[in-house]
C-alpha cells in the first residue's frame, strides 16, 4: 500500500509542478521502483514492451491523414458539402459544424486536427453570420469529440493494441454511438437556434448539391475503403492507416494543394505529434505494470466487491473514474495505466471487452473539452478569442448531453455491439 501511495503521490506532485505527463509517469515509476527495491531494468523493459506493438504503427499514419486533410483543401470541400446538406436548417452553420466533424472523424481519427482545421474556418464564419461567440466556440469543440468515437479512432487503436481487443470491432462499435452524439448535438443546436434567433442558410439546389457532392466524393470514399477493408479482412487496421495516408497524399497532388516542397514540413509535424503519443505509451505502460505488480487492481476489486457482479454499476463506476481522469491527463496514458484494472473489473462483472472499450473511449473523449486538460476546448477558445472559463460555461449543455448518451450506451449495450455482432461476430 505504501509503494502504491508513493507511485500515485509522486505522479500527482509532478503533475502539479507542471512536469509533462509522459515524464511524470516515467519519473514516478522509477522512484517507486528504487523505493521498492525493484530493478529499474524491469521498468525500462516494460517501457520498451509498450512500444513494441505492430498496431501502434497505425497511429502516425492517421495523424498524417489529419495533417494532410487540413493542408490539401479537403476540409474546405467537406464544409461546402455539409453546407449543401444541412445549411438550410435553422442554425445552419452550427449544423454544418457538426456534420463536417462527423465526416472528418471518419477520415482522420484525431479530434485535435478536427478542431484546428474546422474551427479556423467555421468559428470566424459563424461569428460573422451573427452567432454568439461562446456558442460558436462551444459547438466546434463539442463536435470535435466525435473524432475519437466515429471510426477510425486513435484512442481505439491504443485501447485495442494494449488490451488485446479487436480494433476493427472497436471501430464498428463506435459508429452508432458517434452518430447518436452528432444527432443529439444537432437537436441541441436547433433548440438554441430557435431560442436565440440564429439564421438559416439558403437551401441548395439539386445542381449545387450535386456539385458539392462531386467535389467531396473522393474524400468521402475514405471511410468506406477503411471500414470495408478491415471488416472484410482485406487488410489490418495498420495497413488501412497506410492506405488512407497514401490516398490522402494522392488527393493533395490531385487537387494541386500539396507539393513536394511542403511534404518535409507535413512529415515533421506528424513525427512531432507521434513522438508525444509514443513516449506517453512507453512510460504509461511501465506505470500500469507497476500498478499491477503492486496489486492495485485487486485492492480496488475488493473495494467494489459488493457490486462486482453487476455490469451496469461497474460501468457507471468506470465512467465516473474516467470523467475525473480525463480532466487531468491525456487519454493515451489514462487508457494504458488503468487497463489492468479494467480487465479485472470487466472479467469479474462479465462485461464484453468491446462494450467496456467504447464506454472508456467515449468518457475520455469528454476530457478533450473539460478543463484543466481540455485540449480541444483550449484550441477552440484560442481560435475564437475567448477565455477557457467562458467557453466551458457555453459548452456545458453539450457536456450534459454527452454524459446522457454514455449512460444510454451503458444501459443498452446492443447500441454499441450491434454492428460488431453483425459484421465481425468472431470478435464479439
């Protein structure tokens, strides 16, 4: 118990001292190892083991896709198509913001890329059209959370790779919950549009809609290729990420928005983003291993023993845990650190690993818009020229809506398990 207190205590102290999460995890692990007379070589070996995973190779390629989408003009084409699709509804640009985020989520799997690419265009446009600045920032940040729920998803890749869960099945499991989130956000946007008098755009003619669809058709083919190839067994998620990256690069050359001189800059930015993820994966693996070595999962399982056989209560506890954790640290280390605990709880309560994974990913995605971590909220606030405090007040209705949706997924597991059961029954 003393070593566990040292492990978590030193980590929290380092976080409060503003030490980067990845280094705080590594330093806390080493300090605990020395204090417990555990060979530091074991910690280093576990760090390396966390990186030695073929599925993790998918992460840099999906990050590259997000960079390319924002650089090669695809985002603008998707916005134009979304505007032709839903721009005529009351609160049109708010609906466009949500729909284009849903589409973008099916291309890159990165919420930060969604916020940066879409927010830089739509937040100023919404403000010019008479939308409140707080609402413009809130709907942009809130819709970006779908980037890690609707497949592909970098969070799901990490969860599947480190937890031994089918990544393809996780992708399928995230589709319906992601669409539910999007539809709920559109309903909330419509309510605010009626209440506050937000404008509606002109309805696109059939010719205008056809033109917008033709311009967006090639990017829209990416989710079909991606999910179709994975579920049919034509290629693995890692191979799918490579194919998507090459396809996105080809689109850039086709649209003449990317040239060879730009590629070193794009690749450099992708490598820097991936390095942050990678070092978190390594140090979080060693931290999670120490937790398991010090029997933290067993201690927590003893605490929840009276309800350990009730899957609904266990999932609500997991939701509460990750609502707190997601406010403090990035989703990648959070998933890896608590995987031993999740595996114990899931096994004790008989919870389907795919269902557990979706609940965890959805809950952690809320951490992208909840301070103090809230990286998507921070980014949207910066683009909109607002304080994070004011932005968070504006986004609260979307947060409550999101939490209700997670509870619905917990109470009705088949919402998330329907597509995996249909297309990949062997993985469920």
